[in-house]
C-alpha cells in the first residue's frame, strides 16, 4: 500500500484535524462551528471551505438553527464519515506497520 | 492547545507523509478527548484526596468515643469547604466539556445529571426523618457514612449502564460496593473503610482517564 491510496479527502492536515475532532464526540452529537473553529485554530473562511468539501462527500452534516436573533451552525460526523476515518486509520496502520516509528 | 502547522489551506495533502498524518491524528484525538472529558484525571485525583481527608478525618474525630458523638466543628467546616470545591470544579469541568456540543448523547448526559441530583437530594434528605425519629447514635453514624453513597452509586451505575457508559458504570458500582462493605465496619470504622475504599476507586478512575486520553488511534 502507498500513501496515494489514503483517502485524499481526509489526508489533508486541516481536514484530518476536523474529522478527528468530530470523531471524539459520541455518535450523533454535533459541535458548534465556533467551538470547532476555536479547537482547530482556523479562520472562519478557511474552515468553511474544508467543511464544504467534507459535506459534499457526506462525511459531515451541518445544521443551522436560530435561537432568537442568534443563528447557530452545528457540525457532526456522519456514519459514512466515521467509517471513512476508520478505513483511513487502518490504512495508516498498514502503511506504518513495516516502518520504524 | 498546540496546533500542528497546517501545510495546506484548502488543497490536497501535498507532502503530507503517513508518519506526519499518524502523529497528527493521534495528537488531535488526544486533545479532543481531553477537551470533551467531563471528569478530567486531575479532578478525580482531587476527589481521592478529598474523600481520604473527609472520611479519614471523620474517623479520627469519632473513633473510640462511647457513646458515639458528632465530630468537631472544625472538621465539618473543612469538609464543607472540600465539598464546595468539588462541586465548583465538577460544574466547571462539565460546562467546559459540553460547551458547543449538542445531540442525543449530550441530552442523555444532562438527563443523567438531573437523575443524579435527585438521587443525592433524596439520599441525604432521609437524614431529616431519621433525626426527628430520634435514631440511635449507631444508626445516626452509619446512615450518613454509607447509605447515601450506596444509593447514589447504585442509581448512577444503573443509569450509566443504560447509556452504555461502561467506565462510569464501573466507577459508580465500585463506590456502591465500597459503601456496602464499609457498613460492616461499625459506626466509627465505616468512615475509615469509606475513606480508604473511595480513595482507591478515585485513584483508579484517575489512572483509567489518563490511559484513555493518552491512548493513540494509530499507535495505541
């Protein structure tokens, strides 16, 4: 196996951080955009670009709710995204299996 | 929080090699686990000291007294301060872990906390009718030492098991077992057994939390 076989959608530092952060939540739970931004350390614009790519692939889902005058966006990892991260992790393990760590 | 430099913006992986990816995945997962954990290891370590000081101090204060009598006011003041710190720290840790998080698991956790609050109140409120019924000194000493934590421990273990939160179910069941065993220690000895037993449970939970948070995804 080569690094070229790793899921190109996840194999990007920022998107890997997003997916790994959301995967630490229990299945079905969502994280607010602002908290995710705070944890990842990205500008809103940059984070939106990466989230859109992941959402297009159905790895994450986002929801916008209104609480009075405040609009809150939440992001969650889908079952498909969790499975993709699992496959990516196994592929990484296989790749690194023969290498000194 | 330490951030690994982002070598790309919105593009592809570029020169992101698998070793870097594994390190980043492990580091991010550990940070996220630490952030979302409502009971950090340090809080459990504090609880270990708290129960040892509170229950151990209580035992030192009441042992050898015949007839059994209440401990000194100074010790009770120390215990109340420790209880207040524990409640304050726990509330802060819960708020921090749950900030920005929503969904079914979060709602179940909030419902569980409400059930636990009721269990605590009911378990300690029972001391009021005991007092009015002029309970004997041994009963008065044994009930507050063991019964509330036995009741709360069993309720917490059952409800945590329903949520499939097995670590919490294990910890709270261990607390209930310690409380049940301590009852055999008598009015004074029960406090010592509770102090040592609960201290061991809290230290064990702290060690488990450290292991859980440090465990890697790619490299366990």
